[in-house]
C-alpha cells in the first residue's frame, strides 16, 4: 500500500543542475533510512546516497561534493539535489525505502 513516486528528471547540459523528488503515499514518510540508486544501460544498479531516520547522510565517492540528499517530512518527500552534472551521471534514478519499497524511476540525461 506504500507508493514512492519520483519526479524531476530530464535533459540537462554538463555542469547543470537538477533536483529529483520522491514522494511517498499510503503511509507516513518515516522509514529507518531512504536511498537514491541509479542504473545506466548495461551496468549494475549503484547506491548514490542515503539518509537515515536520524538525518545522517552518506554518498558514493563519484558524487561527493556535487549531490545532496535531503527530506521534508511535512511533505513526505525525499530530494536529491544534483549539481555540476557530468555525462557519467546519465542513468535512471530510483528512490528506495528501508521498508522494501522502490519507486519506478526517473530518467536523467546529461548531454551537450
């Protein structure tokens, strides 16, 4: 009965920015942790960022200093702010909650 819906993906030039959103419905947005993953064609899905219920954040080395994960509990929404985007960031981005729930994904394409 829990649904996660991602939005905010699109086409952006290298060096540009996007903010992804993941909104929960059907339950209170209070998982022990939530994460952003991404998967490019022909590659394994990789963990990008994590935020715990206590607010601790962790990032993949490839995005440190460029991406920021955050949440707004009043809006039941998880965010991923992506700055200084590179072509290597092109992938489908998924949000995940520790309750075992996945969103359907949103496409991010970084290209000139």
